[in-house]
C-alpha cells in the first residue's frame, strides 16, 4: 500500500502530450445535451455517449499512461482510469476542442482516486490531474507544461501565469460564489467555498482570443463527520466575461465500488450555473 502522506509531490499536475496527431480523424458529435450561447465560440456539455468514440478512447489511453507513469515515479498506488469521461465541447463543426474529465480508482482500495481533465485540440492532448480521497489533500501542488499549441485557424489552449482582465476574473469569482452557495444548499452541507487550486487557459481560435477556460479542482464539500464529496469545476467564459458553458462534478466518497466499476453520473441543471454531475456513495 502506498503511503499517501509521504510521496504525493505531484498532487496537481499539468502535462503536455507531444507533437503529431495521435487522435486521427474525429467525427463531430451529434447535437445533443445542453448548449450555452454567447459572444464568440459556442460550448456544449457532453455526456459519455455524446463524446466521439475515437476521441474518448485516445484521450483515455493518454490519461491512463500518464497515471501509470506518475505511480511508478512516485511509488504510489496504480489507478484504473475509467473509460467513461464527461466533458465540454468548445466550437462547432471542424473547429472544435474538448475538455474531458476522467476518474481513476486505486487498484488497491476504492477510497483513493485520480482525477484528470484532458484538454484536446488539434489532435494533441494536455491534461491537469490531481488525487482525491482519504489522506491525499495535504500534498503540495506542481504544474508542468504550457497548454496545447495548434496550427492555422484551429482552437488552442494556452496556460496563463496570471489572471484575465476586462472583468473576466471578477465575473468568474461571482459565478463560483453562487455555485458554492448552491452546492451548500443543495446538499445541506457545511459552509463551502472553492479553494485556490485553479488553472486558467486562454482559448484562441487562430490568432484571435476566443475566451478563457477555468479548471478548478481539489475542493471538499463536507456534509457531516463521515460524509464528504470532492468537487471539480470547468468553466468557459468569453473575453467579454460572458459565461459560455461549463459543468461541475460532485463525487461522493467512495466514488466507485471498485477499481473496475466506473462512476455513474446523475445530472442536474441549475439556471446560470451549468450542468452538475453527481456520482458516488450518497
């Protein structure tokens, strides 16, 4: 059994997967799910069966490989990354990019998890990842890489070292405050506020700034002495501070029954807050 209070030097990791196009030709998903409209690109939340199979499988393979590599290097548990991501599609037609959220479960115990958000653009994959569950929350954070670079007029992600201006950061903070208040009321939890583990990416379409992607992870929602959930959020905003789309994942511990049992999501929609996917032992 890995000792979780001692070897988690990379609790929050951003990695870049290299050049070329490992995903090949991708089909366009059918027009289902929830859409958010705004100035610039459109965004649509995608459930597992709404994500193109080629995209889903290729991203899953990349995330599983990264998880295994981290486990070997750090002497941690190995995780089975479940092949049923949910996510967000940005753009339409041939000009699209995706954010896909994967969950992994330790092969030794089901109360430890690996959470990854794959950013897919131009046939390339980058991801942010963290561990969650018992004994994993006090480890330091680490970030590597710079995002997903693209070519031509495609959509690309660029990791920012600072915060967006033009009122975007303020609008995002107000959105997260409302979301935190909703989660507190919805689940009758203790007072909840999102923490500081947030990555911000500038989203470009060709040479134009199309918006900003915020991924927020490693947040703990406490219901009682023995019941809690880990909360992740993905939010896409325009450069004019309009909310274009996003989703929140609330994973109650234990999140899966075993390493071979995938999470089962139930979806709720709250006006102006986007889709909320709830899973795990409630």
